[in-house]
C-alpha cells in the first residue's frame, strides 16, 4: 500500500532534498517537514499528526531521540538515515569516530527506528570512503551526499508502496558512541602519534568550526598555545625521546611527543597565545602559519542561535585561517553543498535540528552543540594587552546521530 503521508524530521539539507524530490517526481503524497519536538506534540494529539492507514516517518541528521509514543503512531514505519556504518558506528560523532579509529570507509545507513538508538534493521547502506588525508569536514560532506541519495530512494519506494528490504544488525558488533566519549580540545597524552594525527584530522572542519572539539596543543614552556590544523607522524620521533606533550624545535620544525615514544610533526597551526618565545621557536611558529592568509568570511550564519543541529560543522570560522585563501575555501564548501541539494540559501546549509522538547515525548537525547564563529587566534606579547577576535560561543557537548 502506498504511503498516506510522510513526515520528515531533519536539517535544511534533508528538507531541501525532499523538496527537490517532490519537484522531480510530481508525487501526490504529502510530505510534512517538522521539528522532532513539533512532531511529538502532534503525535500526542489524536486529531493531529500522522493521518491515513500508512503514514511514514523519516529522520535525517536530527539529534532528537524519538521515543515510543511517537514511534507507535507510525506502527513500524519510522526510518532514520544515520551518518555512519551500522552496527559499529551508532550514536554521536559517527563520521569523526570513523576517522579516529583508522577506518578506510564508513557508510550512510537507512534503518528502521526502534526504542534502542540506531539498532533497527538496516534498509540501505551506501559506502563512504575515507582517505588518509580526509578531515572531519571532507568525510561529512561525502556522507551528506550519500544520505541525500538514500533519502530520495526511500521517498520513491515509500510513495510507490514498495516493501522495503531489511537486514538485522549483528548485536555483537554494535557500538553506540555518546557525548562523553569525545575528548576535550587539548591533545590527549595517551594517544600514539598515529592516533593523534587521526584525532587532529577528525576535528578539522576548516573553514568552519568543529561540532565537537578544536584540536589544541598547550605548551607550558615556552608558553605557547596552538590550534592544530595539520600534523604528521614524525619519522624520527623515537630518536628524540620526547615525553608526551613535550615539544622541541628541530631544523626549524616544531615536534611534540606522544605516547610510546612516538612524536608528531606540526605542519599547519594557528597561534592562540604566545609569550617570550626564543628566536628559533618564533621562526618555527611562523613557518606553521606561512601559508595562512588573513581574510574575512562572509557573515553567513550556518546555525541559528540556540538551535541544535546534526553531525556537521558550525558557522564559518572567523579570523586568521587554516591554509590557503579563506574565501576560496568557503566558496568551495558552498559549491559542494549546493551540488548535494541543488543550491542552498546563501550558498550554505542551515543546520537546523530541534530545540528543547517541552512535551517530554522525545526523551533525554544528547544535547547538541551549536558552535558559533571561531574566534581569531590571540597572541599575547610582553607589555601589551592581548589582541583577541570575537568571543566564542560557550562550548557544549557535540552532536550528531
């Protein structure tokens, strides 16, 4: 039986992809795009919400955990499009965790929703490759493209009344990441250099702000704090015998110790604070920023104030950049997103998501972080006041399903 109506909970990318599908297919089935909190309110009202004998719910890039009262209104016809390979990358930050754990691929996965997060039968899974130089942003964009294609395929099959395939997940392989699993901004001492390099790449969403952590290195002596944009495993790390977190300048390059005698070579970074640097350290730090250009990004908001959003990035980062032309990076990202859904407002996606759930039907989902513009790096010099960029929004836990 064909769907009587379809309810879509998702970000701007999901909503615009559905609109594009409607224009392409001229389908008579109604698609209602709502926030999860609004859907919960409708589901609690017997005279509102899903209508007809075959209503369907599709969730894509929403952080809300949809609970039993809502799922019961759809009677097994609720699907989530998750930005990760299941069952081993359920929960939050799936894209980042795939990079951090050294995977060569993840997936965009459509699965039936159950009361257990990301545990329902798999419908479709589209592989998403991960290269050795991919960042959190590059893999996220690739995953969004796969999610959009899955969404359109789902809409086509549901509108036509086709029975969806289903494959049970192996519970022994299940891993569901939580907000508490994500480490803070500072480079963890327990990571081997190979793991630390992946940690930096996974947190790199330049030229936007990361939805989780900003890879940061704090060197106590000489006093220096850096935002890390690109690092590599130092080939001669073992010979340097550096303790984890200990830094040294060697041949004009800055090297920092990691676990098990390994070390990282810093390639690109931005100065947050510095004071009384020796001349060789000053030159090494200048080399880290040699390809960085001062530029201002357009004042486009990517996430509205106070809103939750998906596993994607936050607003464009302001201030001194992370390599190449900031404006060129921004325009490249806008072009990528435009290709996904045929053009977005202002050239950028508005990652909307959901606000708090006053009705309580959605349960205690992990709160999402909506980062604002990243501040300009700050350099403190002896005898002068610190120069700082715009204030950073308070950091909350990360996001994503």
